[in-house]
């Protein structure tokens, strides 16, 4: 069963969220693991049976009382089963680093929340031929320091997020296999690996043809309920 993870980022206001929730509740996703990740204020609005709930963040502070932070215990108490960690936007704009990701993953694991750990290279990395080196570093410097359970890796090339540009199918396939091989070689285990980066209804068919891919992490396309429907239909073909 493939995953479709919908990251709403900081989009939607209350009225839009209520409308979206009513629409998504009418969609059948029996052959796809559908995960919705709304902004923090709207997590409690989602309680449907045809999807699971994810959070966009979790605190990196362990056993501290910090204003504005959200703990794994709090997230779990409202039905959150997944959390994003390491998304490139937080790496860039919030200056989050490996110790933050390590603490967040450990916090999630302690509360039995599944982690979607995001990795990806910049355009500069790609142009300099450093994609694999960067990905291996992002994997090892974090996973060497956490318990290896309940982790899904999401490969999102930074240069493809929100740009409308995606790698060639062969390139995605080879990179996904590289990630799986590294995890198996280093840790003697297997993780599911998702792809994210400018996925839409027009390119999902070709990307979905990649056999070693376990699902998708979508951003802007997740905001359009009709796009979500079309993407779901394509995944189960």
C-alpha cells in the first residue's frame, strides 16, 4: 500500500479547513495510506476514518517547559500518528540542524508517533555532483543517533519544491534506490521512502510508475481537493 502525505504548510483559514474536511471525508482511500498534515491550529478539526493525521512539527526540547512548543504527548492525545521532521523549509528559514532533528525524532518515538524524515539536495549540490554525498550525510548524521523504528524517509530535492520542476524519472528511481541501499547497508534495516517535489495530477502517472517508490509527499497539490482525488485515483491503478 502506497502513501499519499498531504502537507498543507501554512495555508488555509478556519472556513477553508472546514470545507476541505467535509470534502475529504467523502473520498474513499482504501488502497492508499492517506495522511493529512494541516497547520497546528487545525489538527483537532480532522477526525475522519479514511485518513490518518500528521503534524508539521514537534518540539526539539526534551523535558522542558517552553512557551509555544508542542510536545509529542500533546500531539498523540489528539490522534496525531505522523510528524514531519527535517523539511527543507525549516532547515532554511528556521535554521534547524541535526541536533534538532535528533531530538524531534526521539520525542516522536517516545510517544509512538511515526516520523517522516525529509532529506534533499539543493540545486548547487546537484550541479556540483554532490547529491548522493549530501543525502548520505543527512541520513547518517541523524539516524546514527536515534532508535531506528517508525521512520519513513521522504526524498525532496530542494530545487524541486514548489518550482514546478521535477527530476527525470530515471533520476528519481536511482536516488530512491540509493537511499534504500544506504539504509540497508548502514543499519541492516529497511525504511519506506517517499518522493516529494512539484507532484501534481499531470506528472503523477509517470512518477507512480517507479517500482521502488513507496509513496508521495505533496504540498501545493494537496490544497486542491480535485487534484488530491486525481492523484489518489492514479496511485491505485
